[in-house]
């Protein structure tokens, strides 16, 4: 039996090897132009992804959610892996994307921010390149702090965090007790928050998602009520491979119940995913049944 000390050392070695690979790839993609890097990442993802064991999980989730045939499902998974490959290759180019490759729609909904006097919580899902959801409004002079799930590998986390935060320009908070304290402090300062709400949360409530029960966090709703935030849906859509549309929707009515607000939020997500299923991350253990 391998002892805990040896296990810890082996894990550190594995984490170190993974970090070296990630660092080399990020350095490679940074040396390329944005479009060349994204296209290369997409081709790599499309080639490697279907060979991984988790591909079967993605196909099962698509079939159970969208009721499609296996050939149709296979094409969607190919597109999903291409999108994931593009996302990774785009990490060192996030600033360029935010300032030069995003078209913002319905910016009039930002008027509810009252020029910074009222904070907002923007919610979305793991669609297209979700890393641009918050920084998309930077060109308008609006900061959005991001809540994210940190990778298990702390060395990889530091590499990706430098890219995600645009080298410190954007504040980020990990999903943790400490991260939640930072979020509370930010909202007290009337800072805007961006959050992805499509992951399983075992301590949450049960809500239907594509017709099946899914454990879902209501934290984004509770925070919006507590700090009187505008709760704004934001859709990210990839088009032509390397261009993006970010579309804002009317703020949700906080006078509704949590159940009604969750249903509205899930309705948005389901419609966005159904229209472009290859742009969603089907790898999550999202549903109770799986």
C-alpha cells in the first residue's frame, strides 16, 4: 500500500508535470496571432477530445437532454471539443478578444447600474468562451468581478489565473468560503459580479434542467436580494470561430420567488444551449440521475 507521504509526493510530481505542459502550450499560443492560436486549439481539441473516456459522458448527457440520434450527438461532441480547444488556446489572448472581437448587444440594460451607484450580478453558463463574460463590458468602462472554480492543480491555477484576470485588471474570486467573503465585500463596495450558474451544487435546491432534476445553487439570487443588485442574464455566443456576441437580457424581477427566478434562469440557459449545443460544456455531472 502506498503511504500518504508518497501519495502526496506523487501528486506534486503529477501537478508539476501538468503545469509544465500547460505553461508550454500557453507560451506557444501566446506566440501565435489570436486567430491562428484559436484555430489550432480547435483542431487539437477536435482530434484529442473524442478519444478521451469522458466523451461517453458528454454523449450520454446530450442524448438524454436533447433526444438526438447518435450521429447527431457525435457531431455535437466534436463541436464541443473544438470549442474547448479554442478556449484553452485563447487564454493568452483574452484582452485582445474583449477589446476587439466582441459585439455587445442590448447595452441599454446597463442603465440599471445608475452609473455605478447600483451593483449588478451578471449570470451565464459555460457557453462559447465563458471567460469573456465579465471582461466583455470593460470597453464601456464597467468592471465585473468574476467567480470561478479553481482547478485542483494549484500550479495550473496560477498560470490560468494570470490570463483570466487579464494580469490583474479584473478581480476574481474562487468558489470557496474565502471567495464568498471576498464577494460579499465586493458587493458592499457596489462592485459588479459575474457568475456561471450551470454547475451541480449538492447543497443547493432541486430544479428542473432539460426536464430532469438538477441540484442548483440559489446563491446568485440570495446575493441579489441582499444587496439589491440587478440580476442580468448574459449570453455568450461564438460565431465564425473567433468572433463573439455578448447579449444582455432584461433584469429579472426580484419580487418573484426563488423557484420562479430559478425557472427563468434555467429557461434562458436551456434556450441558449439548445440553439448552439456544441458551444456548451456537456462534461459536467449536472443531473442527479448521473
